[in-house]
């Protein structure tokens, strides 16, 4: 009976997740489809521009929504770097004050010295703003909200209580604050505390479920805390909540302690910049008659293939299309290419990564770019030299990746 109850709760969560995604994406698609239909039928340039901007804005909201879902599933594309959280928080103070608003008091109690960890700085700032907005919405207009950092150590259960070499003002904490899934080790604890409405036990049990929210309709997606949870777990840490109704809430992020890496050496002031422009011909002008760069695009989605190929051709590339890796290998046997742009997840039994491995061996001069709408795939590419382009991408992002190849072409 207990197992059946757990299964029923999981099915309920999945149903709420799919229903919430469908609801939000249907709204976005309504804007995009309506805007494109008006663009197709109207000759008014101003109206076409307005509808194009509305459709583009809706597409970008869809991109943010999928980013939140990927954060919850711990499959987002992180760019971790060695940073000092204290310095990052101080740098972002003006933005954090704006997130809270003028009527509330926002305090910072940051630990002495450094708070070193290895995280994606932009994703951490987004998570912190999410927590502050939640604290603001759950608090009265004259509330106090506090952001704290502290050293934190999780001792293995069988280990003796040894000295942690922490400052006297930062005592070692016992296991009453951190969640049970946090592994033994040293962490930086980031806490957002408020004196607002707090949460009941029933709310606390569901607070990380996607699309679960206690806010009114139109005042929250229910993805804020699930996104923070996913980011923290993907960064090697965890999250806990201490809350009492009518007394306030403390949300604690535990991020692994990490020795800061030295900053990269700067180039000498008198160093000459390298010329990355195409080499001119004998007349001093770029060679307008140079052969176009041949690009093989492997994409099973016809819409993505058509839009991207059209853009690439306007940029001067000679583009051939293949619907899967098998077709791509056939093209590579009969033609020579300068660039391979391939999706990772494709039908046919051969993935984009497997295709790239074969091309790298058989055609080592081909510049390889892999793309996917599932950024978790980037984990498999960390030890490879290939570029990764997450979907959805813009023509500008693709242009930036291809610019280096164009500059190398004589």
C-alpha cells in the first residue's frame, strides 16, 4: 500500500508537470502562430515588425521555460568556474536590492575571508534572485530579508568530531541543518532568511515539485524552487529548508568548497593582436572568387533544417542536408566538406557523437559542430575538441561558431 501511494504521488507530479508545460507552451505557440499568420497576410511594414517582435519574445520565453525544466532535471548546460561567492554577491548587491524592492530591508552577513566554490556564476545569481523573490512575496511590506554565507562541514557518521580549522566566529555545524543526501565534506552554505509567512509541513513536502506553487494564478510558474534545487544538485551540493508558519523561512544552499584557481595570465601590454581577417589577394582585396565553404548539415527536424540552411546560404555557405547519420556518411563518401553541423539525438541508430568520431578519423580536416536541445549531452563532449551549440540557437550564435572557420579559409 505504501509503494502504491508513492507511485500515485509520482504519477500526480508527472501529470502536473506535463499539464503545466502544455499550458505554458500552448500560450507561447498561440502568440508565435498568430504573429506569423499576420506577417504572412499583411503588407504593413510596421505591423509586420511588431508581430515579428512579439513572436520572437514568445520564443525566448519558451527558451527560458525549457531552461527551467532542464535545471530541475539536472541536465542544464553549466559553465562552472572557480569563484568567490562573497565577491560575486557583493558585486550583484544593486541587482539583488532591486529584486527585493525599496520597502523591505535586505541585509548581508557574509563570512570572513573567501567563500570559494566551483559553480556557474550566472546560474548561481539566477538561483539567488529566485530565492529573494520568493522571500519577498512571502513577507510583509516592511520585512527583513538576509543573505548569509558560512563555512559548513558534514562529518561522516562514524568519524570522530575533529577540529575543522575554521575561525572561531564560524563554528562547525552539526547535521541538524543540512539535508540527509548531502555527502560528507566541506561546503559553503548560502542562506536566504526571511520573517514572512513561513510554510506548513504539507507545503514543505511538495515545495520542490515542478509547477507546484502557493501563489495565485498568474503570479508564479512553480518552477523557481525546482530550478534552484536542480542547479544546486547538479553543482554537487544540496538544499534544505527550515520554516515555521507565521515566523519565517530559511533556505540553505550547500555548495562544495573549492580552492580558487589563479587568474589567467594577461597578455603583455605591447603584444601585437593577431590578424584574423582573410588573407588578401595580390591586389590587396579579399578574393571574391574564392570557393564557398562546403557545409554538411545533419538534422532530422525539417523545420530546423530549412530555417538553418536558408540562413547559412545567405552567409555564403554551400549547404547539403542529411536527415540522419547514415545519409551523412553517404554524402561524405561522395563529396568533401569543410564543416559538419550535426544534431546529437537522431533516428537511425547512430548518434551525432558517433558520427563525429567517425568523421574525425576518416576526414580529420572537417570542422565539427554538434547541436542538441538536451544540454545534458554536453557532459559527453567535455573531453572532445568539438564545439557544442545548444538548441534553441539564433543565427548570431551559429555565425559566431562558424566565423573562425570562415576566417581560416584562404
